């Protein structure tokens, strides 16, 4: 049976430390109580004056603990995993990501290829170089990486440690560049599983991927069990988002078991054939099959002229020729 390390990126801020306790009492509960012999749950943060491990489940790292240095923090966590743990896959998630552990386990056991980055969502943004604008990358709230991909990152990612970059951008740079250097189509090495949302915004609107909306409040187990991960982040009211953890767990996952889990696994593969691609907070999503065929210069123009008011790229549009 393949071994999985679920690696939760946190920080020393009290909000995120509190959110760790919600993980321990919801989706992480069965792991911590030993229900899964092949799955371990580890949390990691920076801001320490030395690196040490607490009870094999907390990485305390000697590095910055801010958002600009998440890659350095994640690289150090990967390095510790490589040195001291046995694993076939690492699932790197955020504290605001609810993990459907039974589905994750069944999905990983079904995987045959170890050269694919599986992610909650694929992004294609004008301002993110991966390694070029608009190139696909996996959103960092949930990245499933095989031991092979972890090795590629550790071997090729040291030079990025002091660039002050977020980890999902750098991981995309490393892996996409790796496949391209071997004359392979990098898009064949990145796929999306089903990712849902739960009460993430409090207004009525339709923004969301093709299978779930950001303001979804559907507590039906038959619906929610089909998502490998679920976003519980309350974007404009973070102080109340932990209630989402409680409600989702208590009303949906606590006392229910997916008796058709093989069907749920198959749904991940079906969705991966034409997943939603995020192209900006104003524009939302387009289908992958549309993204593949759209003129990328046109897409670049569309994206740069449709930025939200708080976007750092607002007003910085420039001509671009994408080959």
C-alpha cells in the first residue's frame, strides 16, 4: 500500500495555530487516532531559531514564516521528509483546505503514473511565470506530489530559496522547466482532481469552477464526497471560517462513509480530462479544452485588462508575443 504524508503548511500566527486544532478534530482526527497505517499528518511552520521536529508530526523550521518565503519553508519541509520519512506521495495542503481522507487514500492507491502533479486547481495567469506567463500551474492549497517529483524539486530547486517567492509558483517553474528540458509537453504532467467549496463567500453569485461554486452551502454527503479537497476559507470574514470546518465535518463527513468510493475515484479522472482553469478573480474560469485552443496573446490581453482593484498587476499591461 502506498504511503502518504499529508503536509500542512501553517505559521506561528495564532489564527493558523488555532486552525490546526480544527484539523485535528475534523478531517485529521482518524489519521491521528491511527485508523490509517499508511497515512501520516505533519504540520510545518517557520520563524524558529533552529530546525527541529516535535513528536514526528510538527516541523519547526529555521526560516522566515511570511507568505513571500513559503517556498523556502516548503523546500525545507520536503527536505526533512526526504531525510527521515518513508513515503510514496506527499500531499501539501493549507490549513484552510478540508481533505477527504478516504477518497485521497483510494485515489493515491489507484495511481499508476508517478510523473504527474495532481492539484486542486490549475491556474493560468498573466503575472505568474511558470516559467512563462499563462503557463499552467497548480494552486498551492492542495498539491499531490510523488516521491519522484519531490526528488526533482529538491535536486533542482535550491537556487530559488532566496528569491522570496511563494511555493506553488516555484514548484511550477521547477517541474514545468524539467519536462520542457526533456522535450516533453509539460501540460501532460499536471492534472486537476475535483475540488469543492463550502461557504467561502457570503453573497449570491455564480463564480466558481464547473462543478462547484464559491458560495456553495450544499451539505449533502452524496455531493461533497465526490471532492478530494474542499475549500473552507471565508475570504472576507476569516474570523468566522472555522465554523465551516465544524459544520462540514459534523453535518456531512463525521458519520457517513462512501460506499461507492471507486466511483468517486473514477470521477477524479473524468474531471481531469477537461478541468476548469482559473484565469483571474474578475474573469473566473474557462474549460481546459478552451484554454488549450485560445490564442494566448489574446488571453494575455484579456487578463491584463480585467484585473481587480487590489491586483498588483492593475494598470501594468504590456504587449506580449507568446510563441
